[in-house]
C-alpha cells in the first residue's frame, strides 16, 4: 500500500476491537499545535521592532489567519467529510508548517507581506482544516458522549498557547542571548525570529504526524458497547435523522446558532485580545497601575487555563443537561458577569480575575460544545462540513470583538492612561451582544423533516466510502 493510498478514507477504517480512546489524543495532537495562534503576542513587539511597523500592521497577521480559518473551514468542510480525517489532517499539517516556513523567509528578507501570506493565508488555511478535521470523527466514535469527546480535542486549541508561549520565549532567548523574556521592553532580533519560526514549523509538523498516523474512523454500523440508539430519541432537540450541509444552511436553526456562536465569541474575544492592558488599567491610580507587567502576563496565562478548562468541563456538562440549556448558561450568566465586571470589577483584583476567568470559560465552552449542538440538530452525516460553515461566525467575531472594544477605548484616551471607567461602555455593549445571542438560542427548534436526508442515505454513503 502506497503512502497516498494509506491516506484514503477506506484505509482509515478501524479494525475490530480498536479502542475509541485512542482517537482524542490523535485529535489533540493537531489542536495543541494549531492552538499556537493564541500565542502570537509573545513575539509581537519583536515583529514591530524588526519590521519597523505599527501595532495595527502586525496585528493584521493574526486577523488574516482567523479570517482564513473561517473561510477555509467553510469552503473545505465537505472535502474533509468526503476524504476522511487522515488526509485532512495531513493537508492541515502541510499548510500550517508551510506558513511558518514562508513567514521565516519574510522575516529574513524583511518582507512583511510574506508573513501575511505565510502565517496569515497559508497558516490560516491549515488552522481551518485542522480545526474541523477530527470533529465529525470524534462524534461518530462517541455518540453517547459527543460533548466530552469534542471537548477533549478542542480544549487543546485553547491550551496550545500554554505550551507555545513559554516555549517561544525560551527559544528566542536561546537564539538571541540579548533577549530577556522577563523584561517587557526586550525584543529579539531578526535572526532569532527566523530560527523560531523554522523550529516551530518543523516541530509542529512532526507532532501533527502523530495524529495523522493514529486517527481512525469507525466501521459502518459500529456503536459503543451497551449504548442504545433509542435512548437518543427520548431527549428533546436531538434528531436521529441526517441533514446534509447544503440543506443545513437552508434551515433557520443553523443561522440562529450562527448568531449564538458569533455573540458568544464576540464577547469573549473582546477580553482575550485586551487582557494584559485591561487588568493594569482597571487598577490604575494617579497614572500608576497596581498590577505589574509580569503579573499582567500571569493573568493572561490564568485566562488561558480558564479558556482550556471551560472547553472540557462545560462541553462535558452539556452531555448531562443538554446543549440548549448550557448555552443559556453561557449567555445568560455571561451577561451578569459582564455587568459585574463593568460596575464592581475594579474593587478587588481577585474579583476581577474571577469574573474575567468565568467569562473566558464560557468563551471556550462555546467552541467545544457547538459541534455536539450541530450533531443534535443535523445528525452525523456531514456534521464536519456544517461545522466548517458555522465557523464563519468566528471569523466575523474575530473582527467585531476587537473593533468594539478598541473603538470605545480609542475614544476614551491613550493606552497607558486609561482607567476602569474607560471600559464601561465596551463592557455594557457586550451585555447587549450576549442578550441577542440568548434570544437566538431560545428560538432554536428542530430542523423540519423536509430538509432531512432519505432514511438510508447516511448508511449507504458510509458503506461506499469504506468499500
């Protein structure tokens, strides 16, 4: 069997007795790598100094990557379903690694547009395909616990920065002895940045190959021992029918869920993008902040832990109480958290950290729970492709969230001079955004039978793919 034929869908079908618990580590290998996207702030100042560019010009790199994540997930979702997770994860690894290598060339030659092309476009495509590639496979392996399964993998995306951030700082200090990661004003030279991107590109490719080698899809008709599919029928808002990606986007429920995800992400990313300066500004008196730069950096790490833990804990909880109720918690309690943050968040640092942490746990939980919500509404037939289309909400929120927060802050004053009152208009706006998502979630209903696939369509296609 050749290398390329080994990537085909029919050659990824698991043999009898294959443990389904080997699948989450394979998915985690991919998500931990692409989760590096949340660690770009580590070398942001070094990029600004190296390219002699402004914060906006460097920040565009991340924005392009997130937009390409949503677009590639939407465009390539059906291709991923048709070709299977192994081929999709390999393609993701190639694009993700190529993004680092092209960016290294751009850094070495001083061409910022090559970094836009490399990390932004190529890396963004790798992000999108890699993010959705294991989702439908996990749901098929864990029909009894879809929230737990997707939470195990997607928490890797939230936790990727916990590994990438300290690793990148240590590598930069190794490649540039004059760089001190403990000093906020210290920047690494161009040579160190080139070596960092080469190291990350090669290293992430090798780690992702572990996922490629170990991913499997269940045989047609497989089900967990002791699990009765009839138990699904007893639960509200969970279908036993199948809906294609083309029909899913024709349903009202898809677009209501799009609004739900957009609102939840917009609210969370507004804090995530501004976390470090925000905690310093909230506790600023007479021009000086009670929170040191190093402590603010630690706060960002704490938020990453809440983000990662929320992806697993809340999505697992959704298996017990249902997807619609868990989103009512994300959005409803989230409104209360934002209101408290705006009104009493500056009274004590521990209170501020707790409120922001809960909000970020809802942000992460929303990402991890949405694949299971899609499975409940549309079945497993093309859930990966439907998930890809839904992630365009992430792309839109990745633009809207920072624009809302930064727009209000720019009108309040200059960075380094702001106080907690400057954040109140933005935080109260987020309460309104979450209220819209809360109402949209209440309106979600089962997909009409007219949009369902024929009863045997999904089984027939699975058998054809495995043949």
